[in-house]
C-alpha cells in the first residue's frame, strides 16, 4: 500500500470516528425528546407507566418516565448530560490533530484505544451499581468495541506512511 493510500484510508477512518463522537455527544442533549420519539416509534407512546411491560419496552418506558419526572422536578440534573455531550464533542476535537497529521498521531490513537477499553468496565461496574439492565450495559460496551476498531485500523495504517516529521528531523541530525 502506498503512503498516499494509507493517509487517505486513515483520514476516512478518523473522520468516521470523529463523527461517531460528535453524534454521541449531540444526541445527549435532547434525551427526553429522543425517548418520546422512540416510544412513539415502538407504539408505546400512549403508555402511562412501564407497568405491564417487560424487557426492552419496560426499560425504555422507565427511562422516558424517569426523564419526564426529572425534567419537571429537577431540571438541573440534565446539566450532567449536557456536560457528557460537551465531553464527547471535546474528545472529538483531540482527534483533529491526527486527521491533519496522521503520521504524528500514535499517542493520540493509543489514548483513544485505552478510553475505548475503559468503557467496558465502567459500563459493567457503574451500570450494575445504578441498576442498568445487563443488555443495556452491553449496548454501552459496544461503543468501546466499535470505537476501538477504526483506531486499531489507523494504528496499523501508520506503518505504511513512513516516518513522522520528528523522526525525519532526528535522522537528519544523525546523518547530515
């Protein structure tokens, strides 16, 4: 594979990763509207409580009614998900550097991969403590699993790009 082809593939994968972070962040703002839309799509829009439902339907209704109660009685709690959204958007900004200069991105890729791995114990442990159903925690874990794939791909593509600028500078210093 040529260096130019590797850079193009790297940038495509990095753009998809950044887009995923941005979408994850932006969708954390309108949670209640999203839950109302989801219950409508699932034919649960007329439900007055989660009672009488099971599995995913019960969970979705529980979340919807919980959000409605929280927003009406304690709207300031939603500020936490606003910060969650901001965090995703901010993390996406850190991957713009690798998008622009792929050959100098190894440490950012490794940090991103570590974050993707750490999603799994966080979702499993904290989700259990908070009473989140296992199937929903596994969905949360999938963000780490699917997020790490483009980063691994990008890390492998670095081998086809040649040395980074700092490596070239140090090589010139050794061999003038």
